């Protein structure tokens, strides 16, 4: 059983997004971005991409260790095991790019044996228990996080 203090800390952390001006209700601010965390329904990669797009955003693209640590904490609070990242090599095997722009990432945090899936695993996930990235089949159902620049939300 969690202590009341731990529960209060979690509620404050999760609820901060509604207290800080700039992000729409349900979005959580961090630095210059707003993040929306999936609730209850895991999706295959392409459906997660489309859901984020419908929200005017994209799947989370971890650009540095600071953002990754924050996203990891938020994911652990929500008890996510695996989280889709906005990275795929579906267009060209072995060349992971952001699904939103097609640009190759500068920051990577693959597990030492990853990516290793060849043609069967073309989408990247953050494995929260290991704090590293793995490649997975895009048809797997995972939690997901949408991201948008703070000034992009209506």
C-alpha cells in the first residue's frame, strides 16, 4: 500500500499541468512542450501516431537525457511498461527516423543489443523497467505519449 505522502506527491506531479498556464486541460507541461499521456487504451504504433496527429501533436521524440528522465518518471507514475517513441525504420531498414518529420535523431538510448529486430521490429519503445529503448513490432499494443510545442496548442 502506498503512503499518503507518496500518493500526494503523485497527484501533485500529475496535476501540475492544470495549474500552469499554457497547456490545454489534460496536457502536462515540461519545459517548452505539452505532453498528453494515453489513458487505459494501448494502441498499435500507427494508431498511436494517428491519435496524436488528431490532437495536433506527434508521438514523443526524446531529444535528450533530461526529457527522457522526465518522461520515464511520468510513465512510471502511470504504471506504463512500454511506451511508443516517435521513431521508426519502416521506410528504410536500420535507419530510424522521427515518424513526424523523417529526420534522423541526434539523441539515442538503445539497449546495448538493440535495435535488433530486423524487418520484424520497425518501431521504437521506451522500456520503463530498463530505462532504455528497444525495437518492437509496430503491431504490438503499447501506451503512448503525444507531444506538442507549448505555443502550438490552440
